[in-house]
């Protein structure tokens, strides 16, 4: 198949391309080669390329390390709709989105897909996902994969908790967390069979939570990383209160994919720790000294 992947330089997009490269023909133009905000350029791209599946990962970031957090709503919606309006020119589209679609002010443990639209998110990132989700409900060939926490190689270790903890442990720095809370953390390798399934199959629903079976506390993760390192490192928790749990119910996904299994957290952490050890020279210690 011809697979068009957006956000090819990002954490998730880069992993997807690496995984699919041996299975399909990947078309993943860099930003300088295709501006997704340019309506005419995107239409021209679909006119000139035969695309079976679009995997849309590109996003205007709003995280703590983003150079520019302005205009998230405009940029994210324009990229999505510039692609979606060409839906007659591709087979299907998989939109990689997040649990922020449920509204971060009203998170509850193990949110089901049916919880969507109970509230309208006020933040730009969540609101943009809400609008696209409402559109996808009426679409015939666009599916939404809602990821909560995800971790793995190529993520921004200066701000992403698991990689941050691992890199600090490798460089003999204290492991720090602003506040303890429970997350549904999906190992990036476990996303790939899901992507594969949705490329090949025609799913029954429009949206799926792609989450592991159980959430895990950040403090527990910190202790697991410390154990893997074999070092006596301090774990510093700055805010002693417990934050809202960020987790989703995966029953719909598991009904769709019988036999779906997830890598045990201890195994995933060991694999990622080993990967960072092998790439230790690329870790910038200065970026770990200030918690963003």
C-alpha cells in the first residue's frame, strides 16, 4: 500500500514510519516539501499521489518545550481539514489524537469513548480535537485513535516523564516529578500492531481509546527506573498532592482486536533504558538540569 504519514519528524510519526517501512511504500514529505496549512498544496499532493491510507500525526504542539504555542486551534484544524476535504482521493485516514478530547477539567478514571461530548474542552488543543472528533462521527473513511500517555525512543526526553527519568538515571541525576498521578502509559511498540490492524481492517467504530489495561503512578515508574539503573538515586516529588488520573477504557479496542496484548511495563522500561544507554552520547545533560 501507499501510506501517507504526516508529522514524520515527530516522536510517533518517526516510530510509525520505521515500523511500516518494510511493509508498505511510505510517503512522508518533510515540512519544507509539503506545508499542511496550505490548502492548494495539500490538494495538489493528493492529485499527484495515489494514497491508500493517511496516518495523520502532525500537530501544532502546546507542550512545555514548544517554541511557539500560539494558534494551536487554527493550525491543528486547518491541517486536519486540508487533508479531510480530500477524502475522496484516499482509502482511509487514521487520525492519531489524544484523551484531551474528553476535556482535561473533567477527567475520570478509565473514560469510555461514550464519555466524549459530555463536556466541551476549553483549552485549544482539546477543543481542536473535539471539533475534529465531531466531524469524524459523520465521516465514512476517517477513524480516530485516542492515545493517552505514550512513551518510547525518539520522544523529547527533556520533558516526557519516562524518558526524562531514564536519562537522569543514566547521568546520575535525581529523578524528579512535579506531582504524582496515574497515567495510562502505552509503550510505543504496542501502538504498531494497532496501526497495522486499522490499516488492514474496516473497524466497526469511528473512535477507539488506545490504552493499556491498567494505569500506573508516576512515582511507581520512578522507582522502577531506579531499580533498573541499579543506582541509589533520590526521587524528588515537588507537589505532594495527587493529580487527576488520566486513563481510558480499552474495551472497545480489545473487542476489535481479539488477543491484543501489551508489553509488561518492566520489560518496556528495560528496553528503553537499554536504548538510551546505547545512545548515551546523544543525551544533552544541560536539558535535564531544569524541570520544565
